[in-house]
C-alpha cells in the first residue's frame, strides 16, 4: 500500500511508545510491512548491541558514548535521554528531511522522548501512539515469558511502565494490545484517517 510523496504537503511523524512487553515492536514491524511508504528512523544509542541479530535488525544505530556526546554538542538530536548509563536519541536530520519532502516517518520512543518532541517545531505533523498491555498482570506474564531478564530487571520494567502511564496526555491515540491482528487493524485505520485529514 504505497503513496507517492507530494511536495505540496508535509509528512506525518508517527511515534510509537509503550512499556516493554506491550507488543509495540511487533506491531510497528507489521505496520511497516502493510504501509511500505512509512520511513523508519532508528534510534541512536551508546550501548553495545546485545547480539549480532540485534545489530542486523536495524532498530538502533550503535555508536560510542564519545560520538553520542559529540552529536549532542552539535545539536543533532530532536530528543535524547540517558538511561541506565547509556544514551538513546532521535537524530534530527533524517526526520526533518523526510517530513519536509512529504514523506511519513515512524519510530519508537519513550514518554520522555515524546515530551521533548512535543516541544519541537517540526516540518510536519507529530502523532503519538501509546501501546498498552491489557493489564499489568498480562505485562508481567509477557516479560516473564521472554526468559531474558532477571526477576529484579522485570520488576524495574514494571515500575517504569507505571511511571509512563502518567504521560499518556502527550499521545493522540492509545491502543490496548489484546490481540495483534485487531491492534494492527486499529493502527492502520488511524493512519488512513490522519492521511485523509490532510488531503
């Protein structure tokens, strides 16, 4: 389902947020397959990749902490944050270039990043989507089912999820992800509605 960018309109910046275990990465990946004209912008991070597969996945651009700090000094980021000793951020140039050319952009971020983006002047519309699990019990089950983190790490993620709920007012849409197929259909409808508004 492709669309040619038009120089007469600006693009939309779709930012997808949600706690770990809510399913946002799965939904975002399937959404990109359905809408091939959504341009994905990876986050920059100073942490090392957890595996070769993570490096190949393209969700992150891995750079050194020194490189990251240099980009901060050059005002290269739309938003960035320091989390658990590592930097994460969204580089300004590719997002602005796509939006100014009428192309839609999509990426993941956290609530702090969304807060910072709301304070930026962008050459296009910013639309935030927050993905929620059906319940905290389900979120805990999903995190436990991964088998990749300690119990203490899972509890930290649950605590972070509760804090993120205080920032829901930064978002235009909230999706409770009970079923991936249904949630994907809702997300697709949101994109079509937003695109129809700007025609």
